[in-house]
C-alpha cells in the first residue's frame, strides 16, 4: 500500500551549526558545554542512520520537516534528562562497544512475581543470580498492563508506569542501579506492535478523537479487512481467530493481530514513531540497558502479504536504534522476531542495515532445531539449517541463544528444509508436536499443545525445559536412570547455548529443573493459554536444595553454573568469533567450530542416549590442538584414534 521512496535523507531543519531546531536547542540550553558537544557529536555520528530510513518511511509527507524537527527535539529532551550515572555508562559503552558480545555475558529471564514477588524482592535475590554468573537480567513484561487477561503483560496500558503489583517506577530505577552495581544489565520489554485497548491513546481514539484514531488501524467496513485477511495468518487461531475486531460503539473495525484487547499501532503515522522514541528514552533514563522490542515482525502492513517482515520494519528498527544511540548510547536493542530463518537474519542487520539494526535477536531456529534433534536423535536437519541459512557472525550484533522461553515452541521446520533431508515437512512437524505433548509412542517428554489449528494442521507446544527433557516422566515413574538421562539432556542443551555464539539465556527455574505447572487451568484469565504451563513460580524450597550435590536440583544447578563459569573463561566464545557448523560424519552428533584468534574451540554434542565416537583426526583437522575440554578442564584422550562421547555428552575442545 505504500511505495518506497528515496529522497535526500537529511532534512534542512537538522543541518549542523546553529541549525538545531528550536525545541532541541531549548532542551539543550541548561546543559554545560561538554554535554551539548556530546549531543552534537552523537547526532552527527547517527544522523544518516536515523534520517536515511525515516526519509524512506515518511519523506513523502508534507509534515516531514516538522516531524524531523520534533524528533530531534524529543531526542535532545531525552539526553537532557539523562541521569549523571547513565551518562557515565554511555561513555563507558562508547569506549567498549563490544560489551554485550563478550563471553562473560550470561542472561536470566523471569516474571517478577513468579521469581520474587515484587521488584524490591528481586533486589533481595541478586546473590542467587550472581551464583549463576548472570550479567543480563530480563524482567518479563513489567509495565502497567490492562486489568484481567493481559497476555502475560504484553497488553500494556501505560508505558511509563510499572505494574503496581510489582512496585513503582522508582523501584524499577533502584533495581536497575542495584543490578548495574553488580555488573548486570536490566532488560525490559517494550511492546511496539500494539497497546492495550485501555491505553490512553486507545481510549481517546475510541472516544472519537481523529488524532488518536490515526495511531491505530481502523476501518469503517469489512472491505479492507477482508482484502487483508486473504493473505494474513492467525497468531492465536484457537482463542483469538481473525485479525480484526468490530466495536459497535466506535462503529469501526480495529486491527488486532494478537488478542482483541491488543490494538495494532499504525507505524505509517510518524507521530507513533515520535511517541515510541519518547517512551524508549524514558525507559532508558530509568536505567534499562536492553530494550526487548516485542513482536517487531508485524509492525508494517502491506496489502497482499502476510504483513510480516516487510522492508519498512527494518527501517523503523534502524531509526529507533539510531535515536537511542544519540541520547542513550549505553542501551542496546533486542528484536523479538520468531520467524523463519530467511526472515530472521535481517533483524540483526543485513544489507544497508548491517551493523545498524538490532544488537540481539532470539535464535529461534537454534531452539527449534535443538528440540527437533533431541526427539529424532538425528542432528542432520539441525546442521543443514544452521549451515545453510545463517551467517557465521554479524557486525555489532549477536544472538540471544535459548532452549525455552515464556512462549510456545512453534515447529518452524520449513517444507523445503525438510525435503532437503528427505523428510516430509508436515509429518515431521506433527511428529514433534506429538513427541513434546508426550503422546508419541516412547516419548520421554511431557507437555501440552498450544493453538492447534485444524485449518492448517499447525500445532505448537508448551512445556518446561525439564519436562521436555524427560525429567517429569522419569520422576513420576521413579526411574533413576531416566532422571540421570534427563539431567544430561538439560546440561547438554545449556552447554550448547553457552558456546554457540551470543548471550545464553537461562529461563528461570531451568537451573533447578522446574516441571510443568498445571495450576494455570484454575485461573479463568489464564486457562485458555497453555503457555502458563511453562511459566512456573520459583520454588525457593526446591531451590534451597541446589547446594546438595545428591539432589537433582544440586546436579543441575552446579552443572549449569559450571558451564557458565567455563564460558567466561573461554575468550574463544566472544560473539565476534565466527560459528562454523561442522560435519563430524557421525549419526546424532552435532559439531561446530568457534574460530578465534586464540585458536579454535570445537563444540561436540551427542544428541542420543547411546555412545558415539568422533575421529580425533576430525577434531585435529578442525583446529583442536591441545585437546583440552574447556567445560571440565580435562585433557581428552582418544582411544583407538576416536574421541568417545557418552550419551548426551558435551565437549568444548580447544
Ligand atoms: C511476543 C511475546 C508473546 C506475546 C506476543 C504479543 O511474541 O513473546 O508472549 O503473546 O508478543 O505481544
């Protein structure tokens, strides 16, 4: 619906030297010379990154020059309001721009109430995070959600307030400072695709204000919605079918991709861009260091497409990034785009956006392929997909690697990739859904379906890492060897995400093997959404057993803490070291090389419950020299020229 235009990207109003628009000049006036200079230099550094994409998005509009002036004003106001401690952090980060790429980074993710009740409660638990070596702490959605069902907090009614059940914005600011003092960065969700229908903008729109109606996508009749629906898919087909909702009082259809209460923002309106920059800098100035930009694939709509991953999305994301880099350069952006491999890579910056877009993105493919290989005891698809579709590294960006998160697992194995390995896409996807539901004969996993769509045959899966790995089944059957095996699967997975490249994210409770939680079924606001099954509350009584080496919790916690310590001691794992997928030629073994200036680190992972062996000559040819396993510190001694790999073995060979 919108054509892409090119045009001189730097509007007159932002010309250098005395050319600052009035709003920006007045915001900067109270600052001292040094801080004004810093602003000018950082604006100059990022001007093209900012206005290049914005000119493509909005340059054709008659109000573009005024918008550009306002934007520089909003950014200047953000900088003027930036607290002293954060300006210092900005300088530190300018001096070490690779801070988030380092092997020392380890992430931990939780819902505040489920981890520690409140934000001050989290601050009291920081020793626990330190034990795991955590440097990056993701508070799952914590901004004020709508009352009742809020899609786990992703239906936000006020971006400038914290969920009152968790505390206040002051608490958040204090928590950010407490984290920072321990070398931990706070990550917070910023939902870009939609607001709650109770957000102030939506309320004004609903009351008939045309200025705010233009913040959303509204239609008087079904003509356009029907035309869009012809190519759209459904995100929540089971509980929120369709992409539009009719409001009789408003007399309009509203675009609601996710739930009815989540109204899609209209990013074709530059005022939406301005508002979000303002919110972004507000959060940055509270001490947030990582903004997790939610559901970014959906930001731009184009008739005749799925309205996902459109090129304009990348212009928006680059421009948001540039705005932040001017006023809050300590802050990085993480894109949440759970899309196919081809569409995923650009979120870390491709082509004109290379080095200028997201700093982090979830490695959804690695996650899906891990579970697929674990169920099939076959790593060929994993190796094929990761080798074929992904670059070995990025510029100024890297992955967030993870085994599980708060969302379902969608079995994103494409028909083409399956066919390349002689598999049927639909049959393999159905196998995975059955396997992780626990209904496939012989499956070790326990889980539940999420949003099965009889129309498309699509089935997604819910379950915790431990339950997916077989711990729940083994515990229920008091099967000791089964428990051992499940522990090895969990540790193998964490050793994989800790070495693959990027920041490994531990999902709260995985370090002590928390199982599926079925209590969500008793809560009417949650019962329709099986994702709550794998969002259990922290059980601190169970966690207390982590120091007892004889318990499951003790083995898992120690195992994961050891993996993270080994990661921090292996500079080979800096995210700038390319990740090259290897072919050891052994069934069920996945291998990659991290090529670093210090030499190679070879990761070997046995995805089966039987012994495997990899030729020592293969490891040597791949660059292993001293044959030290960096996970254990032990020298690996080949036998008959082979490196033995016990069931679910993981080795980081240098
Ligand atoms: C993201 C979140 C998911 C949420 C959706 C809509 O995908 O991870 O939990 O339902 O966005 O905000």
